[in-house]
C-alpha cells in the first residue's frame, strides 16, 4: 500500500518596510540589526539567503508594486496603481470608466483660514486616526461635496477610496508620505487636468477644519484630520488567478486594503483579523492565530504586517525596532512552531517588500534581504538576518516577480 503523500505548506511573511539604513538613534544600526528577533535569526542561519529587488527600475517603490512582484505578478504588466486594488478590497464594483483614487485624511499645519498652498504636511496618517472617527469625516465630505459619479468610501484609519467616474487615471499626484514637513504648494495637482482634484482637496479641507471630530481631537491633544489628499489613480485591475498559476490554495492576512485587494483580484481567500489596524498598535497575535487556522485548509498563507512601514514613515526608530520584535515573537514564532509540529512538509519565506528608511521617512529602491527556510534542505545561511549580512550572499534576484519560483518549485 502506498502511503499518502505529505502536503506542502508555505508561509510568506512580509514585514512591510522593515529594511532600513543605519540610524544614529540605534547606535548606527538598522532596526533589523537592533531588534531582538531570535526566530528570524535562527531560521536564517539554515536558509537560502540573499537580496531581491521587488520594484523594477523606473517604477515608484510602492507597496502595490512590491507585493505584486512577491506574488509573482510582474509590476510592469499588472501594476495599475494601488487605489483600484483597495477598491476591490472594499467590494466596490468599478465600471470601466471609473477611476479609483487613494484619499488619505491628512494633517496639515494651520487651519482653513490660511492659504491652502502655504500649509505644511504634518502627518500623512492624522496620528493614525481611528476608522470610526474617519468614517464620520468621510460622510461629511460626501454630504458637503456632492457630485454625480463621485463618492468617497471609508477604508481603514486614514486610508480611503474615492471613486470618480471619468476622472483622469494617469494624473501624476504626489504621495503625501513623501513630503512630510514640507510646504505643500509645489506638490499640489496644479498641472493641466488637476484643477478638479485640487478643488476637491481645498474644499474638503474647509469641511474638515471645524468638524466636531477634529474639535474633539484637538481638545485631546491629537492631530486633526483636516484635509483630504488624493493620489495613485487607476482603473479596474485584472490579475491571473493565483491558484491556476501555482496550484496552491492561498489565504491572505493583512489589515491593509491594498494587500487585501491584491488577494481578491488574484482569487485568494482574504482574512479580516479583529484588532488588526495597519499601524504599530495592531493585533500581532491575532494574525498568527488566523494563519494557523488558515493552514488547516490552505496550502499557502501570506501574512502582511504594515507596522514597520508606518513606524518608518513616522521616523520612530524605537517603535520600528519594537514592531520587528513583535512580528518575530508574536507572529513568526507561533506559526513556525505550528508548522514544525504539524507533521506536514513546509517552507517559510520572510522578506520586507521595500525599505522605508527612518532618515527619509518614505520608501526607497534598495534591494531587500530575504530568506527561504526549507527544513528538508537546510543550508548554510547568515549569522543574523540583516540587510548587510544578506547583502554579502551571492544570491541576488534582480526581478522580484521570479522570487516565488525559489519557494514553490
């Protein structure tokens, strides 16, 4: 009698924006070098290690581009902007003429009595505003700025999605997290075709300035969410089915609408974890529990954790380091222990999608460190899982959309 073949399980863990540069507040170490992450380090010692470029040259290092590549979708072919993917995550039915735009609710300096262009971008996330507060602001914008074929939909925290029929889907907006601390005037959509977008942002700022939600936030010493900021337009996306491509049933676990949208478009099952926020204060343990549960009837689980990226944007070295430690101890360790004791074959791949260096508070183009652990084929890896150590390895993958071939053969 021939025994039943073991099932291969795959874990892909993405600590978003984890890679960094040496920082003086960390003794000229990176957060990965400063963090106590015994599980990552122990696995990396026995893994295939190296670096990978997930963002093609000439493209912007955004999470949509990088995560598409990690999931084997060539961004040069399939990247249509992050907003349509977020729209899909929210279950929005886009028509062919609809353009989706990301709408951050941001904090600008001053108030609506000042010239809009002279204000400064203080915070792209309005102090990680709660979704409940943001939902009231979204409803206020829809009520005050009605337009046939245009509607703002609530996402998570500061991230929302504007659907605008017939709007320009190629307009070159500035990403708000790229201009933190800068006067916004030269970054506004003032080029030809941007007039309607700018009017929405200016009028929206007037609506939000005196809203009771912001009065309450100021009274509590919190940053007001006092302006909408539009960016990353795109039309409805289409991705080849991931199961048909790889033959593995996949579950995607993330708090971020963008990543959920990629999962939806790829035909994967998407898990919503209670308390998962997309910032430092998220439900790390809940993601591990959801992953273990998903492995009972899925072959591959893709866990995305936004916390290191948000800490990088905030320029907070202590919390970025701590978020890596929490990912290691509260997510990777229990899921690894489960897989190790499951009696099934498994592999684990860990990598950030892109760097988010603390010194610049936005994404950068450097290759990121990765490891692939296969307990059936252990090999000599690196002494510690860091940017520098993986950079010494001979394995460099210039096209991130081919990385998955090294995990699933």
